């Protein structure tokens, strides 16, 4: 049998070149697509991660002329910042140049943090935030506090509560922790809606941990198994008086509140809480409440944003007082409060 005629090796080589070129182009194209995908993922991660946003140049420039000659006070578009007397005595801040340099950097950082929070929540406070830096505050270097000042009064027969000012007090030891700054600024943003303590603190820890990467509280494995119940069978989260509280349950409350708001956030998406606050703002009913918002009203807005009734979810977690409401229920509740106030005012005038 005669053997097959072989092609010259050189001829075979030239025949393969187009195939090799096509393979190279395909390979390079795949590599370029993969690199583009990685760049896109990195960009999305940076947009979602406020620790990156916080390092951006703020949208509003800091004017050195807005710092006083003694370097004790400065202001920007959204903040004022000043040194308390006890801080002025420390070697790091006893010179004017040192204080000026610090305030300039602090205002720039806080403005960029403000921009990040605005992007996360979709709203911002109307008033400037007044920051005071201390060596110690309330005899401690370990606590930072945000205080909202309210103005209350009757307008056209309706009780209205509005914000008069927002102040933040930081011992320097706490101000230097960027997670603490994010936590307290979250309060400055969300306190304008008079939300329950557990929700306010849970949201603040969520931002501090998930975005600012400065959280000290870990999530629990199970909301049901890790719940703490009081003697009346109610979730201890609803008994929380805020972070001025000193109780064996305080650390549990921070962790559990964080776990709860993070669970809802993961279920319903990154814009879930933006929707919640938009709904509250659109109704404006929070301004007519005497005190903080009852959890049942909050759950109404959470359910509206989620597109499903969340009362059973909260009931399973021993929020026994939570009940299903309609907007009409809330309006009747608010109108009842207003009627009681009008009657009370009339009784006082008759005396």
C-alpha cells in the first residue's frame, strides 16, 4: 500500500498562522473583557463602600477664612466645629497653627462623610451640625453623643415638632475612630424622623460596620434563637432607652438591633431604607407625634417599602405589641393626639 503524501512542514506552519492569530485575538478579547469586568466590580464596590467615598474630595470646599484667628472655631457648608476648653490645654492643640490645621482637615473629612451619607440615605438634615471636640465628655473618653434639639408648638390646631438644631460631642479619642464618626452622623441624619431607639441604633451600627468598616458589633446567627425576652414575653429591644443606658443588656441590644436591620436590608435590597425614609418624608406624620415613633408605625413603613406585610416577621421575634396598621389608622391616631392636646390647652386657659 502506497503511503500518503506528506505536506511540507513549512506549508503546514503557514497554514496555521491565521488560526493562531484568531486564537490570540479571542484570548486577548477575553482578557480585555475580564479586566473590564474586574474594573467594573471594583468601581461598584467603591460606590457601595462609604469608606472609599469618605476619602473623596468633598463637594463643598473648605475656606480657611472660615476659621477664627485663635483657631478655636471653624465652619463649612454643613458643620461648625470647635474645641472645648479642656482640649485646648493639651500639648497637641495648645498652638494656633495646630488647631487651624486640625480644623481644616476635620471639616474636609466631615464634609466628605456628609456627602457619602447623603448618597446612602437620599436625604440630609436641613440644619448645620455643630461639632464640639473634648478631651473628656461626661467624665469619659469613651462615649460620643448626638443630640437633636426640637421646637414644639400648635399650628392651625395641629401639634408640630420640628428640628431646631443638631449637636455632636466627641472626646478626641472617639473622634479619631472613623467608625464612631459614621455612627454619630447616621444619628444626625435619621433622628429627624423620630424613629424608635432600637431602629436608630441598628441603622447606625449597620452604617458603621457595613460601610465605614469600623464596627465593633458582630451579627447574631439567629434572630429567633438569640432574642432576649422580658418578663412580659416582649423582646427586650423595645425596652431600650438609648446609648446613655448602662445595662447588662446594652451590648446585646446593639448587636441584635444591627442583626435585625441588616436582615431586612439583605432581604429587600440596598435601597430599602432609602424607600422607608422617602415614605416617611412624603407623609410627614412623624412631625405630629409627641414622642418617638411607635414600632407599629415604623413597621407600617417597612412593610410599604418591602411590598409585603412584615407584622408576622416581627411577631415571631416577640415584638408582641406590633399590629398591622393602615395609613388611615395612623392618621386617626395622630388626629386623636391633636384633639387631646387642644382639649388640654383649652382646660389650661379656663383655669
